[in-house]
C-alpha cells in the first residue's frame, strides 16, 4: 500500500496539481497599493511528502489565490536558526538547500528559480534599527521550509523571495522583529513565518503512522493554540512551554512553533485575532495555518 512516505510516483501529486494550477497562477491579479497592506502568514510547511498530498497542495494554492499576487516574499523558516540576523543570498537562481534525508532522489532535483531579490534585501535592511547587525549571506539559498510550500502557493517561481534567519527563541524579541517587518506589507511584501503547528517527530511511532492516528499531544496542543489565536491572546501563546497541553511532546524543540511570533508581530497590536486557512493533520502533525488581519 502506497503512502505519503512511499508514493507510487514520487511527487506525482505535484505533477497533477500543476496541470490546473499553472494556468491560474499566470492569471493571478498582482498586488497594487490600492489593495492596502497584505496580511502576514503562518504556515505549516510539510517536507517532501507535501508534494504527494494533493489536497494539501490545493489548500495552499487556493490560499495564495485568495490574495493579490505579492511583489515579493520574505519568509522566516524553522530550519535556519542563526544570530546575528541573516538574509539568504538575493541573486536569481540561487541553489536551494535540500535539508532533509532518506527520500527518493527526485526530491533532490526539484528546483525553484526565483528572480533577483536585491531590492527586497535593501528594504529589509532599512527596516532594521540603527546599530542592529544584519548579515547578507553570500550563497545560502532557500531551505525546504521556504521552497516546499512556496512551490505550492506560487508554482511559477516568478516572485522574488528572501529568507530571514530565526535569531532567537524568545517570543518577545520575535514579536519585535515582526513589528519591524510589518510596514513592508504596505509595499506588497508577503511576510511569512514557516513552521509546523505540532512537530513531535521523536514521539511518532510506526503504529501511529500505519493507522493514521493523531496523538493526543498533537490534537490537544492544536485545540489550545486554536483557542488562543481566535482570542488574539499573544501572552497565552508566548507561555506555551508551561501553559500548552501536549508539551513538550508537541514541540521537543521550539523551532517549528516560534515563527508564529514573527507573523503575529507583523500585525497591528490592536487586532491580532487571525483567520485560519488550513487545518487538519498530516502524519499526526497539526497543519494549522493562518493569516493575520490586514
């Protein structure tokens, strides 16, 4: 029996998805200043198995289609933790980072050749306060927390994309970082935090995967975070280590959860309630994703 981890045709669902997605992507309306600021997004990004999950691919694509096509994308991924703050290489066609292992060779040949993002790099640098270091990496490309979901959302690869490192685990500092990036949304920049709403990989068992079970630690954490997000309760979300059910199993490491605070920080403080765009579970993990109010 084939599964997301052992598909009959690796990335075959993605090939089928592109048949309908590419024509629609070509006709997507571009953002204009009259649209006002874009929302900020938090998404659960998957990994190579996303390319074998047709419904999830379409959910991400429809989400992107519901928004004007951004002028550029700035994404913070769970898979690049570095301080001081770093930006990925802005040159066009910078090679991707294939930061995963044990998958079919096809996934290591997939490409996402985005245009030059030097202009966006200058704008991000300008958003930083005087005296704060921002290192422009000369060669680092997008890791799978960036290019995998973006290949579903913007399959043409015609939007400039930069990745910003995750410089701290402190929710307060990440909220401040998001606040500095928030004004870029008024220029058509789509700010994205990319993680996974639950990510207890060490605690998944073969039996759970075989039966398609959702562990209690995953469902309980998802219910808790959904309630806090609906209320815009950032303080509750920031206290996840001690307040969230399912911890520490839902997040043995916090890297896949905390990009959420960059997203929330980019929203106006007075309105941090969000709209859920994707929910459900994949291999026991919560796919919950959302966008802020504009």
